[in-house]
C-alpha cells in the first residue's frame, strides 16, 4: 500500500510541476508575441493617461544611444516625431525604425526630427542602431517614468515595456497628433502625411 501511495504522490507532484511549466511557457509565448510584431495590443496600455492633443508635451531628459543626455526641450523650433516602442531587435519595432530611417530625408525637408523611446538601455540602443543602420536618437527610459508620463506603458507582470504610441509635437512644443493604434509597416507614411497636412495649414511652419 505504501508503494502505491508513494507512486500516486509522485504522479501528483509530477503533474503539479508540469502544470507550472506549462503556465510559464504560455506566459513566455505571450510576451514574445507582444514584443515581436504588434500583438502588444493584447495588453492594455495606460493611454487614457496620455497628455491630450493641444497640451504642451511634457519635457524630459534621457540618455541616447551615444550615452549623451537629450532633452525634448532642445528641439523647440522643430517638429518632433516622438515615438514609444516595446523593444529593440524585435520584428515590429525593427520595421517601424527602418521606415523612419528610410524616410529621413523627407522628415529633414519638413524640419522634423525622429526620437524613439523604450525601456531598453542606452547600450542596447547603440547595438540596435549599429545593426540596423539607424542614425536618429533612441532614448533609454530604463526606469519607465517618461513612458508612464506619456500614458505609454504596458505591464507584463514584473516586466514593463513601452507601448507603441507616437506623439507629433509642433515647433512650439505642443502635441498636435497622437497615435495609439500604430501599425509598424504603415506608420512612417501615416506620420509624414499628417506632417505635410499640418504644415500646409500652418503656412509651412
């Protein structure tokens, strides 16, 4: 009887470990999907806390991929495409960054700069830029305070990632467009169209 009871106890223990392992595997798969290519929408971001269109964009200072402090306020007088994204080296984030880089000459012709923000480190950003040929600023929001201030944070249990949101800021530092449902492949073209429209309305300024 003791042998039978021992075997039953062992089976129950093995089943418990199996279930725990399955739960961990599911969590890892979901997290991979979130950062890989747009499935991040499955996790609710705090977009209701984002600064509103018409508000002055909250200023901040973060380190860039070059290890230098960069402040949003430095770009007064220029249009700023301030985009938050989940993670370096993932497919959706790479596509989005490539398209911004592809269209860089068009942004420059419109007096606009691109600034990306994620919770990755400056070192991660430097490697991402080197690998993907990016030459605009990527800023390291490692304590996720800026992402939270812009209502652009996702909670994955113990892990937090920046949500894929974009804010278009005019030369006066005012938010004039917000994008809370970004499709990486189409986003740069979408922002360029808005930028062109807004500059025509503003007389090219």
